[in-house]
């Protein structure tokens, strides 16, 4: 998951015009928000790779996904980029990404403990 978010974040700097197209017009400073969301994606991507920060980075990922959801809604309803399937398909995909991030909030200790419990009994 970390690599996915780092790559996505870097793309905000490589191709900001794409992200500007899906930025809802009512938001201020769209280019700054594109770059800010790119930095946020890079930070959470790195954070979920580091065991000591994984839990909090995963929670931050959920917050980020909620924060960028208006851009996905705008993309779906405005028709600015992509096919209709891609635009509308991104909306439920956000739920999958939230679930994936929440899976990373498990520190590993619970997973180890539950594995030990099931192995022992």
C-alpha cells in the first residue's frame, strides 16, 4: 500500500494538470491543494511502510481519502476526464481503499495474538 500512495503522490507533481481538472471549482488555491494532497499521499505512503508509524499513517490515509472524496465526486458528475465507468467507478473504490487502510491500523500484535490463539486452541 505504501508504494501505491508514494507513486500516486509523486504523480501530483509530475502531472498536476490532471489533478487540477478534477479539483472542485469551489475550493481555493487549486494548484496548492494538488501539491498538498501529493505531499500527503507521499507521507502516508512512507508512514505505512514503517512499523512504528503504520497505525497512525493508516488513520491519516483514511482521513486523506475522506478529504479528497469531493474531487472524486466532482470528477464523476462533471465528466472532465476519463470514461463514465472510470469516473463513477472511483466512488466505490474509495470505500475499498478506506478498508485497505483500516486493515493497516492493526499493529500486527493483534494479528500475531489472534494467530497464536487459533494455533493453540
